[in-house]
């Protein structure tokens, strides 16, 4: 193994390198070689920091260098100019392209020659050149990197693709994975644009991605892209492929054995398909053709033929036997028993009211008293058998099949028949034994909705004329706040005192005075104004009374003073006469 790497992770093994710009998905590392790309580095050891031109190491020491370098004092030292391999600074053993070796030194080949043995002849021409019979180089066709001596192109230049007629077209013209783009020394299938380092592909065909030195187009992204019975197998290092589910699965997801649907006559249990059986568990749905039918034990076509134990087949649906009514059959121990509501070990354990199990079937039982027949049944004494029979529709207690005594919930008795409670009735509605006038819908003993023009309070329906501010009146099918009189159209005509009618809505003026008319004055406001006036009048009267009393007291005091002075004068005169 060479290890793997990406733009963010390098897990290359020793003496392997990560290609330039590997991308976000992990790809395999490549073994280090003397001509490995310049911008790559050979992975030697997690602890060792070696010369970057080293391509092979052992025990944290470099044992081989990149082309153009030799080992000197355990480090990679550059060879002389134009030398690809050397033993020291002065002795070259192999020259770079376009140079030939003479006495340990490198000399230039003919122009456009890439490989030669002397200065007069060429053995391999440079890219874009062809070798002539005279061992010289001539130009290849346009955008061609290599051509034969007949001047036919064999390899295109960078970012071009070789067509069927041996011409070179831009890689952007590629339309299929069969066409290859020249990226460096590689031809990459389905590539439209090479990477900067010319090692990998920058842009693949629409819907494609670069993987393992080639462009691939995933077969799928989700199970919806695959045929029925296949799932989309996705892994970062492989092309997405549709793989067949296991035989037991009709469809699967995430793995061939992780079923999401089953074949005919089977049900799904924790991603596994199991055969539907009459004695099977409850709560599962059997695949009957195109339909999934809950609690079905045996299918026929798109329908259920037989339900599982303890269920009845009613209108193509398996319902629990306890919901059975007269005429329904319960599946008990692989046998349908009509009018049975509960299975037992020996067959039916409980029949519907008025029936009794005789070991084989539920049959009508003879009766002598009404309470024997149960709710909604009566004892028919007109026949010699005296059997229990059903009351009229909606009746829970009756003496015969024509007249009812007590109606079932959400209905009321009228002319000895049961009528369903509705919006327009004002008769007492039966709410689980509680008779509530004007109620149209019950939940147990509690009334939920009253007739139009009434409101619900303390589980009683009252006329809306009696409601108070903040309560709701039933107007048709809707409840309207603060309304005391409804119109024929289900809207409010009159609001309670303290509210004002705005667009058929009663606005509480004590809460939202800004939405009411400025002319509106509530009763409380009027009472407040009157009380203020009375208080003001009382204060005025008290003030006047106080002033009058004070004035009278002052006047009497003045009289007393005058009288006292007169007495003193008379007394003084008398004394003078004497």
C-alpha cells in the first residue's frame, strides 16, 4: 500500500509522495522516483526532517536523491549544469534532454533534438517535432506534440485531444469519457481542463469528477437514480454505482441487505423482509401487490384475503375485532367467526351484544329480560325464540325496534326516534348521560358547541342575550366574541354593552378604545360622569351651607356685642344720676 492523501490529509507511506493538488477527496499516494514532479516531496519518516531533494531514505538517512543531485556528506548536492546524474561535481554520467555526454561533460544536441549521441544526428526530437530520415527534426502538425515520420500526429500538446483523423482539438470539445485530454504525460478520459501542474484534471465533463487519474461520471447520487431493486453505493474512493439489493428486498438503501420495501406477501421488520402469516405480529403492513395493508396475514392480488389473529377484514382493511359490529367476522386461530369481538384459546371468547359463542359460531342468544341484551339491543318477545335484536339507529335503550327510550351520545330523542344533534336544534342533547339544552356536539359529558345564538358557560348553553363582555356567542359555525345577537348569515348584528360592532366584529372598547368611535361612551363612563357631577353639587351645597351658617353666627355675635354695649351704657347713665 502507498497510503492516501488529500488537500488536508497526508497519510502517505514511507518512500511515497502525494500528487500535486490532490483535491478534497482522498486519493492514493505515488511511489517516489528520480523524475517525480518538482513540487512534490517524498515521505520518509514522521520524525525525520531530511533534504527536500531526497527521494529514498532508510533509518532517517537519505539513500537516493532526485535527478540532478548526488549524495555528499549525507545530503543531496546539485550536479553540474545540464547534468541529470553524476558521481561528483565534475563527473556527469547522464545529461538532461537535448544534451549528450562527452568525457564526463554535457554538450548541446541539434536544435529541437531531445536525445542524441553526437552533435550531428538526432535520435529523439522534442515535442512538436518529427524525426526525419536524415536524423534531423521537423515541425509536427499544429498543436501536436509527437508525430511519426509521415507527419501524422500520435500525441497532442498540452490541453488538446487527439481526434479520430489524427488532428488535435482543444480539450473543451470533449463530449464523452472515451475522449482523452493530454495533461502532461497523461491522457485523462473525459477531462475538459488540466490542473496547473498538468498531473490531474481541473474540470471534468458535466456530472463527472476526477478519480484515480481519470474522470468518472457517477451512475447515481441517490436510490432514485437506480432501477427498482438496486441501491446507490457511494464511497469517496470509488465511482457511485447502482448495486442490486439482496433477493429478499424489493428495494434497499445504504446496503444490499437493508430493505426499505418487500416483495408480494412479505412485511418489513427492522430492514428485514419476513413472510406475512395469519399468526404474525400486530402493527406490521403486508405488501399486497401495490398496496401495504396493516395487520394482513394473507394477500390476494392488491387486496388482503385474510387478516392476522384478532383482526377482522372490513372493506379491505383489517380492524381490531373489538370494533366489530353485527355481521363482521373476526380471525381467530385461522378461522373467521362472525359477530365475534375477542378471540380466545378455543375460538371466540366474546361475541357482540345479543350473541353467544356455542363452540363453533356466535349465535343469537335467547333472552328473558332487557338487561341481558346489553346496550343498543332489546329482547324480542314476539317470537318463540325470544332473541336479542338491535334498536333503531342511534338508540342505546329501547323496548322494541320502532321506538327509542334513550339515545346514544351526540343525539336527542324526538317523537321516540333519535336525531343527531345539529346547529339548529334547541332540544336537550345526550352528552354521555348528561342532557344539555341547545348542545350540538359533545365530548363525553362535556358540551363542546352550542346552537347558533347561544353561548357555552359552565357546561350549559344559554341565550347570547345573557352573555357578558369577554364571552363568545355561537353564530352559525363560528364563535364571535362579545356578540349578543347573530344575523342570518352567521355574522354578528348586535354587541354586548361595552363593545362596538366594527366589520361584523365586536371590539372591546375597554381594551381597544382607539378602534371604537370617538362618540362612544360606555355605561361605566356615563356613571362616572354623573357621579362626578353629583359629587360636585354636594360640595357646592356644603360650601354654601357652611358660608350661611358662618354668616349667621357672625351676625348673632355682632347683635350680642351691640346689646352688651347698650347695657353698659345704661348702667353708666344710672350711676351718674345717682
